[in-house]
C-alpha cells in the first residue's frame, strides 16, 4: 500500500520531466542569431524609411508639426534599433548610435520658435549622417 504514493509521485515527476525536455518552442543559437539579425534588419529599414521622410520634407512648406512628427517617428525607430545593436559590429554600432544621438541633440537644441524650414535646414547634416550610418549597417547585415 505504501508503494502506490511513491509510484504516483515518480510517474508525475517523469511526466513533467518529459514535458520539459520536449519543449518545441526552443531554438538553436544559430536560429536565434538569424532571427535577431532579421529583426535588426527590419528595424534598420524602418529607421532608414522614416529618416528619408524627414530628409525629404520640403523646407519651403514644411510646418514645425510635420518636422516634429517625422522626427518622432525616427526616434521611435531608433529605440527599436538600439535594443538590437549588439548584433552589429562595434564600428557600425557606434556610427548608428552617434548619428541618432546627434540628430536627437540637434533637434532638442532648436529654439522653441524655430520654423519648419529652419529646423530642416539646421538638422540636414545630422539627417544625412544617420542615413549613411543606417545604410552601412544594413549593407553589412545584408538586409
């Protein structure tokens, strides 16, 4: 009679052990690295696209709100890229990070009464640098 509880506990333990070992959701390190690189490519492409929208705003007619909206989209994309930066080589990681932070700093340093035209004119070098850095990173990852 005393063997029944012991056998029951062993069976339950074996069942849980087999369930843990047969976890089909786990993936190999190579698959995880490949997925991380694909995620980074997606994020870099989004950053490049939104930076291009910011770059192509027409200074003659762009409003401050349009510049802010485009800038905010770039910053959101940058946050996504920053979370995956470890997948890039150090040189490219530093270039993208520096370019994104330079754009952020340049935007934050604009006076409150800056027009859309003035903002775009002043931010053009930072926008261009970010475009070059994201293009180089995408090329390196073969996105």
